[in-house]
């Protein structure tokens, strides 16, 4: 995430293999972000939030090493730690919407309501 942040600030050279791979998928990832945050253009999204979203969506869509709920929780925690007061809810909303649309997580998986028979 930090390397992506540095890249977004000054287009510095990617320092990790993951960052290099994420950058190759930026058009696809940014399109997903834009679709799920329609009120915000990519250039208007807080750079730390954008870095978290890019990394998390890459992990969810391309890397697929951790369960979606784990990746989402990690993204929210990063947003709380490094972002603004509203970053965690923004990141949660964008990733939540994207994962549902992409079929990565079912609506039932995100709700804690009891299931009826």
C-alpha cells in the first residue's frame, strides 16, 4: 500500500513485484473503483484511500490468497490507521459494493441478520 501511495504521489518507480503487477492492472481496478464510487473521480479520491482500494481490489480479484472478508477487514483497518475520519466508511462502501457486483461475496455474507428457513 505504501509503494502504491508513493507511486500515486509522484509516479515513482514501483519498489515491489506486487506493486508492479498492481500497476499493470490499474485500468481495470480504477474502472471498478469508479463504478462503485460514482460521485468521485479517481483524481479526486484521497490518495491514501485510493492506494488502499487499489491494493485491496487487486488482492481480491487477481491474487485471491485470503478470504474476501479478511481482505475487506484489513482494508478498513488500514483506512482507519492511515486515512481520514471518513476513510474507513468510504473504503468499506466501495469494496463492499464492488465485491457484491463481482460476485466475490454474497449479500448474506456481509449481514449478521439471522437466516430464516
